[in-house]
C-alpha cells in the first residue's frame, strides 16, 4: 500500500482537479524549509466510514514536529490567498501529541 503524510487536504473530489493540483504545486515549490527527520512510533486506526474501512495513521509525537511546521507554512500561504479557511486544521491530536 501507499504511505504518505497529508500536509493539507485540498478537498474530496470525484475526479482530479488539474488546476487545483497545479496551484498546490506552485505553493509547495515556493515554501522553503531546512531538511528534517520524521519518526513515527505508533499506529492508530480510525472508525469505518460507511462501507469503507477507516484509515490507519502513523503517529509520532515529537517525531513529526518538522511535518507540523511545514503544514503550518503551507496552510498560511493558502489561507492568505483565500484558498482555504484561515482557521488552523492541524494534524490529528493522536499524530501530533502522541495520544492513542
């Protein structure tokens, strides 16, 4: 399967949105950050969504601080341009703070 870290969801669309993808790539390319390590140290599962199994998330407490910072920079850039709501979305509490 695929392992990935969602920094900022852009929506749930039935078909790919090329303009939205292109715009997100432009924002991502403009954000600079120093390299950082990511350490996941536990797994959390979420409830089923209707007939679909719930997702499984890797969690990391302090090990994901770099991802949290990168998420915040990306979120601010998108919010300043009116593309998302300005309120912080954040990672799930379990992913960030180390709860199960």
